[in-house]
């Protein structure tokens, strides 16, 4: 954009110059700065004129004669001038042809300023290029106030700051500039040109405030004489952010130590979510009136604060150990098992599913240990042992070539099933609300099942003395809610769902309740 703008300027300059001008007609010393303004956003052309006028108003008097602001001023500047076209026409070799041409017209620098207005206020972007060297500088500012935003960008290219010297009587007063605490008198600083508010505060004295419009490079001398008052007001209020008012006028927050005229004064402390506190103070001449008060929260605020304290206490406990009693059900009849012992031709025998009962339920005890950060954590290690409360009927598939008389023709067995689930390094995500913690986790579980054959009443010895076993890998997800009842002691309830990855043991649906301790 800057290059395109310079090209437009160069075409205008070429058109205004005398064709074929000799190099010796070049100005002896470039001395002027050209300021060109463009709108940043469509439909904001009115800001161009306002910006040009603002630049002229901010320019210090000693440099103003050497500044060319806007296209109109450029046309006036070019009257009677003849530029050196040698470099642009190819008659001479120059490092910066366009810069050399601009310099021949007395323009040592070109500054392109783009101005726009958006939700943040006024925004300025400026690029400066030196004609001879091509040196480039950029600046960008934004501010709700037009004058402050413009001064903020111009100060990057011109010395505009005004010097402020403040000497109070008596000395030692705190200096505030535009509401910002700056220092203690005697005090000196620099400020941008524009409107500024200066305030001086000193204990046992009335504060003094002054608003002034400061010009570019102005030497501002402030000599406030603070009036000593025959009484003093000292207020300290809690919680942080409490607003302090005297006779309906806000004088500060949290703490105030200032002079005050004696008499009857209405002091009010207020903060959103807290019951206001109001005092009718009779302040005697020469006395110091002191008020220290902590506001009482409203019932809703008290509840919020209690919840916040419980939440902070809960989140501060980063490790936990939990024991749980669990109920789990197989989500299908899949249970592909094989004998523990394979002697006697049993290696090809397979248990091929649970036929009864239909519920396929197990009960167990679990233990797990994990750690949390503020929101994220990990279940480091956990294990659960399950067993059936009743006898299951399990199908058996015996190949025809198996000659073992104990299993020949066998189609099913009655068995009780035990299962062990091991899990580790499962990531967790939690949210804490007061004393209640909600967490979700996901990961892999290693599951092993052992079916021990039960006596079917026939008097025959078990066909599989050591039972049938199955191993599987499950992908599981779990949602847990924990409520802290005393310090780190909590009760928990959870639901877990697992899905078989190897199709050996059916997926599981698991409910659990437990107790744990966080530390």
C-alpha cells in the first residue's frame, strides 16, 4: 500500500515538473516532510481532513514551516519547483531513483498515515521513508480519543512531548496523571500533547485537581498549594474492591487517608454482592476519624464464597486413593475361553459363550490411584476383581478329532466366573464445583476371566480341573462424580463402559460406588 501511494505521488510530481529538467536544477538541501493521509476503512473519508488538521495543530512551531500536510499543501509546495528526472528517465544511475527525485523537490521524508475508526476507537498506522537513504520506520496506535491516538503515532516521528514539572506546597504530595499514580512532588515527566488531568493528594490536606490542554513541546509548570485541613479521615475496608464514599462522592477504594473538613459526614462502604455499611461520622476539628470495616456478604454472595473456598480446597488436593464396590454386566454372551491345562487333547477345546443366566452379572472390589492438576489428570494404576454370585452355563465346542473320553460329546458346563481388570495411565478431565468433582477418563483395560467348573450333580469329577480362561483388551470410558464430605474424604459414584478389542470377553457395563481420600 505504501509503495502504491508513493507511486501515485511520483506520477503527480512528474506531471507537475518541467520535462527534461537538468540535474543541476535540483534543490540544494531537502528540508521538508510530506504527510499524506488515507482512510483505513471504506466510507471514512471524512477522517482524512480531520487528521490533516490534527497533524497541523500538533506540529511544534519551530518545525511547522518545513512540513507539507496533505495533497493541497503538496500542490502549493510544488509551485515553481523543477525536479531532477534524470534517475527516473534513465539518464543517470541512482540507488533510489524515486527518492532522489523527491529529494530534488525539497522533500527529505514522506510519511503515509492511515486512519480508521472501529470498536476499539480510533486507529492510526504510519510509515515513514527517507528520500535519500530509503530508511523506513513504522508506528501504530489506537485510543478511544482521537487526539491521543493521533499524538501517539506522531510522537514516533517527531519530538512532541511536553515537559511537566510539579512542585507542591508542601512537598511530598502524590501525583496522579489521568488517574494513574506517577510519583511524589517534586516531580517531572513528559506527556503527550492533549488534554490531561493532574491530581495531587497529601495526608491531612485537601486533594487538588487541575485539567489542562497541553501543547506540543510545552513547558508545563504546576505549583499547587494544598490546603491543610483541621481533621483527618482514615478508612480501611474489606473485601478488596470496596468503594468508599463521603457525602455521596467516591473518594477511593479499599483504603483512604486524606484530609477532611470537620463536621457531620456520611461515610458509605459498598461493593457488589455485599451489604453496604453506612456511618454518620461527627468529625471534630483537629481530630482523626478512623473506620475499619469488613462488609458482610449477602446470602447469595456468602454461598458463592463458601463454594469458592470449597472449590479451591478441593483443587488443591492433587492425589487420590479410592476403593470401590462394583456391579458389572457383560453386554453380550461372548466369552471365548480355553482350558488352563491342555494335556489329554484338550488344547483345541473352546468355551464358546455364556448361555445362562441372561443377566451375566458380576460383583467386585476395585482400587485405584491417580493424580490431578487443575483440570487435567491421570489415573496412574487401578485394578478390580470380580466374581459371579450364581452359576453360569457355558457352551463348549469339542472338535471331533479329540479322543479324550472326559469331554467327548460335551456341549456345555456349569461354572462360576472370576474376572480381573487391570488399567493404567488413563487420562482424565475434571471440573470442580464447590465440594463436588466431576471427571471423565478413557483408556485401555486388560481383562482376564477364569471359569471354574461346578458340580452338576452327576457325581462326575470336573472335566476341566483348573478351569477355562480368556484374555482380552478393552477400550473403556468412565464418568465419575465425587463429593467431599470432610477435608480430603469423599464418596464417589461412577459409570464405566468397556468395548472388546479382541472379541474374547464381551464388553462390560459397570456401576460403582466407593470412598476415597484426596491429598
